[in-house]
């Protein structure tokens, strides 16, 4: 159900925010998906390790580098604009923030057994 919400939110927001730039929908939605998944992984980690931080950073770095080598999917002159960045950030916020709120509310309303013992 979570994936359905996130996928739908990403696609609908991509189409709404970039209605006259249909050629860039692939770059927009895929970038939002990658960032969204990195955020979801980060939210699930309870105890951070240096390797986990490195994996998140390296993944994002490799994705950004891959944009330069895939010009048929990414228009670099468009991707490096602030307009692209804030719209992708808005899409990611709409697809991620409600799930974070739900997770936070659940942890407060029904805490895990191990947190009750401490």
C-alpha cells in the first residue's frame, strides 16, 4: 500500500508540476523515486553505522554521475536548474512526509515492547 501511494504521488505530482515539459518526466520521476527510496531506507534504520551513511552517500553520488553518462534520459541543462531541484523536492516531500508522520504517530501510540522496557 505504501509503494502504491508513493508511486501514485510521484507520477501525479510529476505530471502536475511539469505538464509542459513531458520529455523531462522520466528524469523527474526517476530522480524523485531514487531520493524517496534513500529517505525511506534512512527512516527504517534505527542504529546508524558509518557504512550505512557511506552507502547512502555513494548511492546518491553514483546516481548523479550516471546522469552525465545517460544523456538520452537526462537533459543536464534542465537537471542542474533550481526549478528542477525545488519541484523534485516538493514531489519527494508529498510522497515521503505523510508516511513519516504515520510512522511517528504509530511509534507514539503503539510503541514497541523493547521501548516500554527501558
